[in-house]
């Protein structure tokens, strides 16, 4: 699993609410059997027209945000399908932190498996970060997972919450299948018990 | 005495393998459903790490998203990438020894229709699938939710999932539904009321007289869209209808095991004094046949309503509504019943079951669809298709002017050739009206099967209660 520790980079503002997984990565790109190479298709139908020309108004097409590594977004980011292609595309594009007032559950979990830190903050704080992001490429913010702090380009510090176990895995790039397999004995004994009590399962 | 528990608490406790001090838990998974889109990378991961599938007997695979639904599909899949994806599932299923229903099998269909149909989904189970509409299986009182591909790999390798517990939310639908109002109207109305993030962090239990009165098919429709309300899962406590539905299905318990199972299933309900973090109550008599007008499932209005204006909303929703109206090509103030459509799609894991098709046939019987309209019915499984043919429904559909297809996801997400053209407007029984969902720049209005059938007859969004 990819690590996330600390990041200083350009943040792109995307205040739209309910950004869904069909927007993040439209279904025609789900036909791949790989995890890589999806960055070029990130937000495809918003970023390009049918002939592949860039839409100059879309935030990630603007010169100052082409190298964004952080996305500041509206509420309920990542709603919709379970497709992990969404975080794969985001990571492949080069974004490894998404900040929003709220996230859809499955998307939120999928981020951690791919070295992306999703940060949920109250709307007022997201508004501050959105303003900072709107300043463009010179306004770089810093996200520190260890201390759980975001520092704006003006030096304002905002604390965030993250589940301790998820933080631990992300900081160390741990493979959680490996961690679970260490508990094989507990799984064995659960299966034995369940085999007795609910043999039809 | 133990503390009162919700149904969710009970299923959770019965599947807890390990709990860390911070509450991070390892939950055992009883059924793992797999389809071709979200699994290739997971199987590849297993191979690369030299791991096996821990419980192939509890793993069920079926291709559905990419498969063509035209009658000539035995000839193979023309789209190269789709074909590779389905072939990857064929070979992964064989290599790892999991249960498999290939495209050629009459039991093939949408994964969330096949699971219950074959008796894989049972009360009190934990069910996962790399697909957000896994919530469907909650209709049986099973804890069922979607997972990403990394988690698919985790379940394949360990038969468990690392989870933290969600909160409990109760959605109670009291009273009886008026005529012409269906399960789809209930579930859309709930989302309209709570918003697409209303259930975030919660597992919803649907209860109340109107839910009890629903058939198993209707209950699946309600739970299917729990995810559209942001919830991790939707649940309905099992009852006699549930047991009746399950009995005799190929993978349902038999003989003495049936009796033991039944005894446990009957304990699966929320205790009287259980704690709820959130409660929503809706009077069924206030629910009308609804349609969506925008590009989020929360954009719901009764068919008798008019297209809203951005100014009717507050906060981020003002801009979202402006964008949605523009995308949908709608003018505020237009009566919804005057909105003309080009296409009708009936199918999906929300409404592709036999009862849905019966409701459609009731409306279509002896009538013809509006001329020039494109209309298709895609049954949820090969068995649903066979039954509809046996009951004479297929004939009604075809005489009315509908295409009668083979089973698959089809135009619900348009990964196969069934797609809307830019600007094309569709009355759809599926579950998502997101931008581009049914085809680039396609416009989707979500509704019940009966409403979609009524729209097919008139060529516009139509109140099914006005049809006779
Ligand atoms: S029918 Fe639609 S929602 Fe259901 S599994 Fe298929 S694509 Fe997903």
C-alpha cells in the first residue's frame, strides 16, 4: 500500500457538491483490468469535450492548477458507486489529499487503500481552505498526517480527525491483508463456532 | 439481561471475529458476490501475493455489467475491453474455484438479482460485493454493503473485512400506500427527504406498516437505494414473507437445518427499547408517484409538481440545481407531466424482477407505446426472463412495441452498447441519474416501473394514476 505522511502542494478548489463517482471516472474507463493509467481520464466528461479538447473552464485545466496535489471540494464528495477506479484515477493524476465537508462512505474507505488522505472538516473550515486554494499556484498548503494539521499558505493551522487505525496504515503504507492474515487463528475459530451454530451458512 | 439491540447490532455481534481497543473490528463475511468490473485487479493481487481464496464456497461470481443484452450475444462480445473483462472473470472463477454463472447459463443475471434468486442471500448474514447496490440484500435482514476492489481482495484472501461500526438509523413508513404508489416511490421519497448524504455513517433499518406490506421484491427495491441516501446498508427485519420467499431455493437450508435456521432468523428484529441515532418517520398516505428532475437521486418531486428553480434552494444546492437544470435541459415552472421523453428503460437491480415486469405489463396490456419512442425491457436474470415468457408478459411487451432483451445491467450504467445519445431523455427504472450515467450527456428521469410504462404510452412523464 502507498504511504501518506506529509504533503506541501497546490490545492485546487472544486466547490461543487455531490461530486459523484461517475464524474470522477466515467464508466467507459472501468473496463480496464489494471489499477494504473487512469489519471488521464480523471473527471473525463468535465475535463474534455467529445473530441478530446480540453474545457478551459474546468479547474484542473487551468494553468495554475494543473499540478494540483490537493483537492478542496463540496459536501458528499465521491457519492455513488463503489468503483475504486475513482481513487485510482485521482492518485494517478497526482492528487493524494481530498478535503471536503463530507464524503461518501465507500469512497472514503477506498482512499486509504490507495495512499490518499481524505479529510472531512466542518463547512466553515473548508470555506477557509477553499479561499486559500482559490489564490492559485503560489498558495501552497501543507497537510501533515502525523500531527493531523493543515497549514494554509497564510500560516493558519486547522486540525483534523482521522481514525487511528487508518492513520497508522497510511503512515506506514501497511498491507492490511497481511495484518488480517496474522489473525488467522481468530478467523479459524470463528469459522469453527459458526459451523456449529449456523451450519447452513 | 443484555442491553436492547437493533437488528444491525445483532448481526454485527454475531460476526465479530476480533475487536481492537479503538473499535476497529474484523467482521466475518458469509457471502461474497463478485462481478467482472471490480474484481480483476483483486484476483490479480491474490496471484501476485501467492494467496488463495479462503472460502470459494462462499464466493459467487457472475458477469453482468458488460454483457450485451441483445439476442445475438451467444456470438460473443464485440467490444474488446468488455470481452477481456468478462473472460478474465471466466478464468479467475475457474482458477480460484468459486461458484460461477457464465453468460451462457440461464441463471446468469445482475448479481443482486441472482444472489436472492438462488437462495445465496439469507437472513442474518453478512453479504458484500464490489458494488454499491449490494444494499439490495438487506431486504432479507442481511447486513449487506458495497466495497472497493482492495476490500474485494481482502475478503477473497481472508473472508473478513476491517470495519468500524456504523450508527443506527430508523426509517419508519407508517400507514398504507395509496393506489399507484410503489416501493420505488417510497425509496425515492425517503432520499428526497433526507438528501443523498442523509444516511452517511449509518445503517438504515426500514420498518413500519407500509414496509411490512411490501413483497420481497418491493423490499429489495427499497433497500437497493439505501446507498443513494448515503447509508452504508439498508435492512428490513425478516418475517413470514421472507421465509416463504427463501424456502426451496437452490442454496437455502433444507430439512433439520431449515428448522435451526428459522429459529435463529425469528430472533432477528430490533428490540423494543433499542437506541436509534436518527429516526425518520413518513406517513405512507402522503407519498405520491414521484420522478426525479435533476442529476442527483435527491432531486425528487411528485409527478404532479413543476420543475423547480435554483432559487428554491439554499447553500451549495443553488449552484447544483442550476447546473442540473442546464444539464437536463429543463425550464423552471414547467409541469413535470409536460416533459417529453425519447427513451424508456425498464430493468436494473432496482426494478428488474418479475413483480416489476408484471406491473409494467398491467399498464401496457393491449396498448401501444408512443410512436418514435425507443423502449426496452431488460430482465434482471435469465430466470426472470423465462418466467415473464411463461406468464405471457413478454408477448404484451413486444406487442406494445418494447424490445425484449437478455439479462444484464444494460442501460442502468451503459457499459455495454445500450446507451443514451447526447441530449436523449430517458424514463428509467434504474437508480442513478448522475450526469453521463446512461450515456454521454444523456438525461435520466428515475421512476417506478409502472410510471415508466405510462411514460412509454404517452411519450412524456406521466402520472400512472391517470391511466386506466
Ligand atoms: S443494474 Fe445498475 S446499479 Fe445494479 S449492479 Fe448493474 S450497474 Fe449497478
